[in-house]
C-alpha cells in the first residue's frame, strides 16, 4: 500500500516542471543590473514626495507645496510608465517570470498604481492649489498604499523567486 507521503512525493507541479521555469534572469539589463529595478525607485520616491507635499500644503497653505506635489505626481506617473514598460517587456519575454502567478499579480497592481498616479496628476493640471484638498490628498494617500502593495509583490518576486537577478554577478 502506498503511503500519503509517497503519493505527495509523486505529485508534480506542471508549472515548475516546465524547463523554462527557472529561466528568470533579466533580459533588459545594463552590466547585469535590471533596468526595471533601477527605474522603479523613481515613482516610489516621487509618490511619497507627492504625499508629503500635499500634507505640507494642508498644514501651511503655502502654494509651493501644491506646485511641488504637481511636479511630483507628474514625474511619478511618467517614470512609472518607463518602469512599467521595462517590467512589461521582462514579463512577456522571460519564460520564468511569465510562468509565475506572483508576476501577474505584481503587474496588475502596478497598472492600477499607474492609473491612480495618472488620475492624480491629471486632476492637478487644471489648478494645482485647488486640486490638493480633498481629492489630491486622497489620491496621494491611495497611491502611497498601492506603492506599498506593488513594492511588496515586486520584492517577493526578487527575494523569494530571484526574479530578474543575474546568476553571473556581472
């Protein structure tokens, strides 16, 4: 009679059994450093700056902070588009990345983040001071939350699955 442990040992995950499953090195890299990983720091930092500028505007009423938030949201969106483009190319061109559900989760949340950043920037273009309270601040808070979700899933890909890392170290 076959034990439960023996049956579990015979089970094969069809996704991880794919020979391309472990091929997860970055294809878009400079000297072994993935472009996507280099670009994502900009929208992350700029989204945080936008939230900070909105809070300072709410606190001080100084129009400088509203203007700083306008520039921060705009550059977060534009740099997010570049990071998203490089990440999408990696997702679609590397079989080991494409095979993991966590990669698609990260992709979907990142697209939602880009939508929020774009809405935040677009809302401010018609009048940056009037746009801060309440909707600009709420969109900045929402974008900061989504930055956390997206970053957590991206970190999971790198640290748990070694996605986008270089085996050569160069």
